[in-house]
């Protein structure tokens, strides 16, 4: 055997203690460093190698890519970029190709049956297709290598790849054709590991891939790259609208196969009970729900270091586990997202969910915050006055209630505090400062909370442990090791255990779920006019009915894209949707775009303190940090090709 398959005995023994199901749930270590004859002399050994093939899949689990969009931001920075995850690892591709070769050898030696060979081959092809998908969505056309090339590489560790890039269209077509092969080879059901790929996994990925290819084709000219660039001229970073309909057709076919199978449905189903909808939508992400789960990854391995850290990294300051390096509260959500969640009318239908802050209805003015002074803020605007900070959000979509933390909501036994400042009785205002104001016998704190002044409590102090936002604003640089407090008044709730702090998160990653398939179908039909429009409308509304909306909306591209944003928040879809539809913002036309938040303020000017909400730019992205606002370069829709000179590859436009 090639040196590629030299394994360490320690890892082999460790894996032998795992059940087959656990083996494919989550793999620690690099099995490509294990070795040879023993591992390929039995089906169990081959399955251990296959587990490393699964480990190659670029699923982007819990990656918080929303921070690079308008929907969220880093709590200590203002991330915004064309930053979809790339995959460029031909060592991994080589290992998959070698595994396929080993399967053929094992079949020839009667080590495995034809059926076992075909099923494992289907899994390897599925994983390889996913890897190439990870490449083409970020780099355009890439070298397509389906042979081990061991003879070429042996003794030439520093040799280049020297396989030319295929065109972008050829690469998309290769991924889709590979998934056709996987669909034919994979079983419909598994009894040998519920996280192993099935026919439905391959169809689900094909639905996603085909929609990507269709969107990139249709909208490539929205951010067209000049043909003077070599990669465009050679069609390595190039698509055109004429390709789109065939890809939409493929998306529709793959989605229909899953829908018509009857094996999947939306967890919880339709309900008019908003509380029940919130409960279902919370539970959807706490454990695997087989009715909606098509493909993903388990973290319930029994090994603490194999868990994910989403909970501890993103829990609010008031209720978190112990983190020593990155802190907690790392991701803040924007009001740009919150406004997207519809409100309910009296009958359960949708009405515009833009948060109401002013009696004049002007919800499009955002105050700039120069330093701490927030100098453009006008306290004399006719703000709506609320009795408590949760009031503006109580009538929102059950998905918002289940997946977003907001001022005044209850979470893990505490009331979430997110107050940006106050307006004193004399009309002066304070933002982001640890100040206090005594009114009668009550002391109010600018960042939240109050205390009764008494003989035994003459000088109460503000406690930052009682709030989750705006503390130390501006003191933490983008390179800081901890942040702890949101820089907006909203944080993530999706994926978080609702009733206790969690040190090691074991809820699974649902990479492909049934709701995506329904929306893929709806989008492909709305974009292309192919498929069944009535069914597409039904599927679009099925998702809304699970969230307790009782009305139906029309099938339009705009409505589908709206549902994508609110349904998949924090699941990584938004950055990829912006990429494939070429919808990232830029300032080339002179417009300035920023991320936004609400500033909950305690207004002490009346007899009874009230809460008002000022719309403002997110602090870290405001004009004192970025005068031009959010901006991107369309060349960045294609990432930089790794080692393109050494490998003899045409570079992408951003590298010329």
C-alpha cells in the first residue's frame, strides 16, 4: 500500500471502541495518516477510512456567516464582506479518490459484497461532489481530479498539481452529474449509522447545487466582471443567463423527488397556536428531528472536545457557560433582520413587522453616533413611548420569538437587559456610558436597571452582570480576545438550550433540512416559470403556517427570498444567497449602506419612566470608523486560487 495509508495504532484502537453510528457522527483526528493492510482487509476497516471521507465535507456547521451580511455583526467589529466559505484541499480529494480505488480492490478480493461496495462508493462520490461544490461556489472553475494520481505524487511531494482548471460551467455540471451517480448508488434508508448519506441526502444537495448554478447564471451580469480578465476570457470565472433554465429544471426535479417521497415533512406542522409554534421551532434545533433532517452532523460523541461551541460563544452575558478565550455574546443581530419578521394581525395573517419607534411613521432615519455623543440624535422627536422594553416585539413571527433574544424577553430564568442609555429629566441624553440619574428616591442607570435609595442603600452601583448589551462599547477592538456584550440590542437564540447554561454543545447540525427543499422548489419555479406554481405557492405557505400564520402569500421571487432570510437565520444561508444572486452591497453608485440597530432608551422626562427606541447605525460600522459605509468589490465573488503559480493555474480576477 502507498504511504498515504499509514495509520497510527492508537487511533485505530480508539475508533474500534466507537459504534458504527458514532463513527460517522463526528470524526476526530486524520484517518489519512493511518495505514494500510489491516484497514483494507475488512469492511469495518474500510468504514473507518470512509469516516474520514465524511470528515472532508465542507458543511460550515455553526459558522455564523451572517456576521458578514446585514442581518448580524460581530459584537466587537462590523464585519461585511463577500466571504462565503471556500474549500481548496486536493490532499483530501486525493484521499477520497484513493478510497474509491480501495473499494474496487476490496470488491475484487471478495472482502465486501457488491451491495456494500456500491453503497460506500455512493457515499464517497457524494462527499467528493460536496467538496467540489465547496470549490466551485467560491472559486469558479477548478481542476477536476477523479483519479488517485499516487504514482505521480510519490517521490514528488513538492510537485504542483498541473491539472488545468475546467470552466465554471463544466465544474457545476460535474458536481450535478456526480450527484446523479450518488443518487443511483445510495440506499433510501440506513440502519448502519443514521448520519450516513442516503439517496435523499444526495437529492437534497443536488437541489441546493442546481439552484446555486441557476442563480449564478441568471444573475452573473448583475455584478459582471470585465472580459479583460483572463479567468473570465477562458470562462473559468464566468456564467451566462442562457444556462439558468436547465439548472432550475434540475433543482425542481431533485426537490420534487424528495417532496413526493412522503418521507419528510415540516417538524411541528401547521398551527394557529403561536406559543406551540415557538416551542416547535425551538425544539427543531435542540435535537435531530428525523422528519425534517435530510443530512447533517452529530456532535453527541461522548468526547467533550468533539462538541461545538456555538452555545458558549453566543449565549448572552447574563446566562452563559465558562469561556476563557473568546468570551460569549460574540454575535449581535441587527434591526435590519428584526424588521423582516412580520407581525400578526388579529386573525393571524401577516402585517408589516417594521418595529414601530415614532408616531410620525418615519422608520428610515438612522442616527449616527460620533464617538459616544450620538450627536445627530434629537430627543424631541415624537417617539412612541412603551411601558416595557419587550413591548414592540411581542406580536412578531413565532420564528423571531424562538430564534432571537431581544430587550425584556425571558431566557434561562433572567430578563434580558439591553439598554443603550437614558434621557434625563432636563432633556440631556447619554449613550453607552456607565452613568446614573436620581429621580426622587430611585436611582436609574443609563445601561439598565434601577435601585431604591434608602438608608442602607445610599450609593447603589450599576452591575454589568445584569445586562447583555452596550457595556464597554468601543473599548474592545476587533482583535480583542473577548467581547461579552452585544453591540446591538439583539442576540441569537436559535441553537441555544433554553433552560440552562451549556458548557459543551451536542445538538446536531442539520445541514440540509426539508424546509430548504420546499423553498428551493418555490424559488426555482418563481424564477423560471417551470414546475407547478400552485404547489410552489403551497410549499412557500406551508413554512409560514408552521410559524402560526393563517393567511397565504403569493408565489413571487421577493416573497421566497424574504422567507429564506427569516427561516434560515444563523444557519449560514444568507451569505451564500447574496453570493449566488450577486446581491452584496457596494458603494460604487455613491450610496452609503450601514448595519443598524435600535437603541432602547429610558426616558425619564415624564412622571413615569417610559422606553423609547432610537434607530441608529451599529457602533462599530458608524462614520467614525468607516466614512464610506459597507462596500464590496465584485472581483471578490471569486476567491483567490491557492498556489496558482506553483500549480500552473490561471488566477482569478482579484489576483491579476
